[in-house]
C-alpha cells in the first residue's frame, strides 16, 4: 500500500471517526437534553396531579364536615332516651354520603351509634379532643364498635349546651377502604401513588399503587428504607412547618419523586399534607426507547440522524400529550378538569372576563329518581352543552360531582346573564326530557380583572354561588352583590336559633279565613313571627329563607306545629270555639322519613282532633320530592287536610293538581291581582272551575278590595283570606275574634 493510499485511508478514517464521534456526541447530548426535559415535564405534571389530589381530598372531607355541622343542630340536649331516635333519623344520609355510621358520645364516654352499637370510647383521642371543645379528624383506626374491627376514619365535633359548655361529642365514621376508593385518581397511567399525612408523618389516607409498601408512618418508612433520606425528611418537614407546597426526591427500593401540598380541613382546625409520588423508573422507562433509538442510530450513517431526531421529537410529543392527558383530563367527561382549567387560565395573556362557579340545583334528584348512571349521563350532557356555548378562548372544566368552572367574555353583564340563562335553559330542557323536574344551572359570578390571582377569583365566585341558593327563581349572583354585613347577620341568626326556640321567641300569629258567601270566620293560617330581645319584630322574609337554606326550617316547622296544637288544646279546655288552623310545611321537612309519625305523636300528645289541623304545602316544595304523594296521603289518612299553597306561581301547577293528594287549592295573590283585567279574570275563572271539578275546596289569598271579593263570590270561591278582612294578628287578638264567632 503506497503512502498516498495510506494518507487517503487515514483521512477517511479520521473523517469516519469524526463523524462517528459527532454522532455519538450528538446522541449523548440529545439524550441528556431529552432526559432533562422529560424530568422537568414530569415534575410539572407531578405538581398538577398533587394539586388535583389535594382538591379531591379537601372536597370529600369538606362535604362530610358540612353534613356533620348541619346535623349537629339537632343534637342539643340529648339523653340516652332520645339519642337513638335522633340518630335513626340520620340514617338516610349514610348511603348518600357513603358513611358507615353516625355516633354520639356523652361526657362519660358512652357512645351510641346509628347501627345500634353502645360502647365506652373515653380512651379515644378524638373523644378527648371533643370534650376539650375541639373538632378532629383521625387517621386510620381499628373500629371499636363492631367485632370485625374494620379500618375506619372518624370525624368529630363538640356539641355545646345553651350555656356554651360541651355536653357531648358528635361524629361520623367512614370505612377507610371505601374512603380511599372514592379518592382514587389515576395518575401517570396508574404508576403514580399518593398518601395524606399529618405533621408527625402518620399516614391518614393512601391511594394508588401498592408498590410503596407503607406501614403507618411515612417518616419512619422512608428513614428505615435508606439513610440518604435524612435530608429529604428534613426538607419535607420544613415544607410542613412553613405551610408551603414543594417537591423533592427520596429513596425507597428505588429513587422516587414527590410533591407535597398542604390541605386545610374542617375550617382550618386540621391540616393534612397530600404527598403524590412517582418512581424515577417511570421517567427512565419513558426515556429508554428514545435512548435506544439514538444509540442504534450511532451505528449507522449520518443521514439516519435526521430520521432518529424526527422519531425522538414525535415520541417526545406523544409522551407529553399522554402525560398531560392523565393529569388534565376529567375521567367522566373526557374534557378538562379543574387542574387543566387553572393551567390554561394562568397561561392566558388577557384574563379579563367573568369567572363562574356553576352547580346544578336538585342534582341529587336525578340520582335518586333515575340512578347514578343517569346522573353521570347528565354530567356528560352538561359538559357538551358548555363546550357548545364556549366562544374563542373561553374555558370550562368539570370540577367535581355537579360543579363546573367557566371563564366567559361578555361586553356587559346583561349579555353575560343572557348566555347563562341560555345554558340553564338547555340543561333544564335536557332534564325534563328525562322526566326530572326542578333542574337548573346555579351560578356564582366574579368579574376578574387583569393580573388577578385565579385562586382568589374562583373562591369569590364559589361564595357567590352559595348565595345563589337563597335567590329563589333567580339562579345567579354576582360577587359584588353579596351583602357581607347581611352574611354576618345571617350567622348571628343561625347562632341565636336554638336559644330563640328554647325561649319561645318565635310567636304564632293568625290570619283569619272567611266564608265568601256568609262572611263568617271559618279558619285561619298560622304564621311565624320572631320577637327580638328588645321587643321588635324580625321580618319573616329576613330569617325564613336563611333557615330554609341551612335546614333549620324543619325544626321551626315542628315548633310551629306543636305550638298550634297546644294553643288549640288550651282554647278547647277554656270552652272556646275553635276553627281549623293551617300550618306551613317546608320542603326541608318533607325529606325526613319519620315526619308523619313525629307529627302524629304531637297530635296525640295534645289530644287534638285532626280536623282542626291542616298543612299547607307550596307548589315549589313538590319539585324533586319523588315520594311526595305517598307522604301526603299518610297525613290525609290521619285526618289532616292538605292545602296547596301559592297555586299559580309555578310552571307545573296543572301537573301537580293531577296528583290527587290535596283537599284545598289556595289561589296565589298574583292571580287575584289580575281581577279587573279581562284576560286575568278569564284565567281565574277557569282555574276555579277546574279546581271545583276536581273536588277541591277553593281559598283565595291576598284579597284587598270589594271588586275582588264580588268576583270571587260570583264564581263560587269558598274562602277568602286577605287584608280586606284581617291582617295577621297575635293569638290574643285572634282569640277575641273567636269569642264573637
């Protein structure tokens, strides 16, 4: 081989070696860059999933805490003789909330539960916390009230007497396994796992992959697994002490990434920390195909580098799309979840618009009437309706259950309201096609300004949505419309409710009913009035909607029923002539399964003939109560006449008349006010005629002038009630009317 050939070959070798080295360097550097990019992407996705897990945990426990607070209003003054009946009335909530039992502990530690168990629990920490006036939520405990000793979690709150002293501890218990199952959120294609711990490292909830092999304390497990974890535990404890979110790595059988998010529970009384974890080999397994492809391409010609790079790019994009799907996709709607909503909102350059928190009124009625699968289908249909209505860069997400978050643009509030009404109308139409009534979209609205924090804006929208519950036919509230002074006063009313019941500050006033033909008294309606400590009256419109919203109205209904029965008995014992008195029964009272027996016991206690007691049910109270006809028939079997109140104000009036469980039709004042108008009189004529043909007694409310009276008499209306004859009056004044009757 000559020198020239050697030089050429040497040059070729150098070129090939340089090319191979270039390929190898390119492959290695590309592999390093891609691996780092995947790691950063994984850390971001891990943070998003952790936030979603923390939100799911908070919402699940907050729902149970709200239920516990609501039911605690019925727990004052409990004795061993009354506790079992009270707890039995709560059993309706066990299945709906997936709970195991409710229990009440007296001060000596004796516990009574809805499943009939009686045990001494004074050694339990949650009992000790309760008698010290503190609410608590436990980690996983061994059930002390059954022989199987299932693993359970317990949430408790103290119950106070009228003097503000703790008189017992009320709580609920849920099966730990069922609770964990309800929180299962698939992340990273099922390879991620999570747990909730307290500041001591105790494991309270575990969900996801079983690879972690945890015992009962995360700090102990991690330290025992690898001595390198001392710094990781110190960093994690620092995050807990500062109440911050953050991430890091620790070693078990392998390297793991984690992200820690604090979760405030029970109004801030308890703080758990949601730890979401993913093994490092998940990253490595995703990077392996890329690396293998790159190493293989190092052995072939340079032209394959372009193919390999293209392949790596496409694979990386697919993997990113897949990981984002698991982190940001709602499993039911297959659309955006709340984490995705937050990410998209934070990426928007122009965030000016309206943040809306939307839920569905009476949504549970769908699950009750048609089953869980029908409720899921409804959620999917609502999601389709929302996506159809979005325009441009507007956003929506399914948050949880029947709650959605929405971001909309609108030139003004009137146009925004029109759009929300259109959405609500489509949802209502969809529900009515499945024979489900009373379904509407309920919205809390906050006008978001540029650079404003999304978390603050959405919290304000949620607060507005809660206020929308008390708006009647109006199903939306803007945050700026909230009367914060009124909210504070509402809280004071709620705190004073039990005291007002005990001191009989709620008075029964009577508005007489008169025969249209003879003008004689034939009955009355009992109306509630609240006399304040200074002697002034709190208007009914100020406290009744509040008590309807928070469930206290059921106790007020029973109070009024008992007060009327007692007064009727007193008048009879004095030789006074009495007439039937009708008492209003709210929607909340209709949901109690023992209401008929409870009211029957009150009538028997005062030995009152049921002919002198009547019940008024508003038309709106009928919506969403599937067994209303059976319930009202039970009252009628007792001899109590049922009156349909405010007839003519609802869209389903004619349909409800066909239920054939009413004795009297009370025409709403809105119908009476149309007397003098030809069309209004025609409508009223046919309503009265139709009611009479159905065998109903007809009572007209809100009669204020002789023109109205003469029209009603001419059309054979039975009874008259209104200011033309008498306004509502206290019992002493009504007694004088009875004396002259």
